[in-house]
């Protein structure tokens, strides 16, 4: 039986980080799904177009990837998104996938990174292992994208899990949602933080990391430094943490096993 895993990501135009993050997740899926073909699709048409025009690199949209799987006679398909949460991107992907459910002998879709309670615990553990534990007067500040979708509550939930797991001074903020920069600044002042590791809560450390988080002007880094906080930049996307990659693999395996039982 011809089998394939389709890894669906928002995408990035940053060459240097793409294979460290998206590519690393795909490689982890490839190792776990031995004998399966692993394919790639991006949801951002802007990034797909930029890669084609700038680099001559073709990446399928979700619809293009699914049509190709059908044409190639693939019988068993697992789609695994690399989305952080069940937000707009994931909903749009699911809507596109719905029309292909009857096209394969087995068809399954894995969950985004943060779905069930155990996912939050696993992500917190992966980040604790990959980032330095804050000492007296120190903190870790994680910055995600943020959204007006109700899934934005995932950020507050993750912050609560850090507290639940006994990790003081681990703060979670967002570029475009709540909690925002001003909320995190207030917490840092309240807790007397003098030094903070600043890290993206993004699959890829791409445009938002380069500009909104670590940029030279009006970024999280420069604003926190203006408050007198010594900022230690951690320029790693979530895809660079082994524990995060393993969580995506587990979601894909769970989806496959569920589909095979049906």
C-alpha cells in the first residue's frame, strides 16, 4: 500500500531557519513513519509566491498537495499540521481537507501543537529543557504570534501550566493578541526582573522574530531594554526543540492509529 504523510505548515521565506524548524519536524516524521513518503505543503500563498519568484522553489498549497496524492495513487494519508493552535490557519486547512476524506483507503488528520492538556505540559517540559532556568531576578519571556481567534486563550493557558508545574517567572506574551507587550512589561516590573531570556513562541524564528521580537527599533527586545532589563536573545523557533518535534510526531501517530481502527 502506498502511504504518505503530508506536513502542513504556514511556511517561511527565511532559508536559514526553514530546515532547522519545518524541515526538522518533517525529518522527525520521516524517521517515525519508516517506509512512508513525507511531503510538504504551506498554507501561506504569499510565502509560496515569494519562494517561487525569489528562489525558483515550488511548494504546494494544501489543495495542490492533496490533488497530487490522489493522482499518485496514495492509499493511506496522514496530514500533520505544524500549527501551534486550533486557530484560523488550522480551520482553513481542515475545510480544504474535508473534500478529500473519501479519496483514500485510510485518511487521518493530526492535531496542532496545543490541543489537549497534556500538550501544554509537554510543551512546557520541552521549553524548560531547552531554555536556561531563571535565577533570582531573572525570567524567561516567550513571545507568540497572537490572534483574534478564540484559540488565543492558548497563550494564557500555557502560562498557567508553567505556574502549575512550579516554574516561576516564565511569562508568555504575543505580538498581535493578548497578553501583549504592555501586559508582560507590567509583570516584569511587578516581579523585579532584571534579566530575561527572550524567545519566540513560534514554529519558525522568521519575520516576526527578526523584526517584532529582536528588531533594532520598537521591538520587544528594545522596549524591555529601555525598562532596564538585560535581554538575552534566544533566536530559536519551536521546531528546533526535540520535545516539540516529538509532540508533532505523537499527534500524527495518534491520528494514524485512530483512522486504522475505524
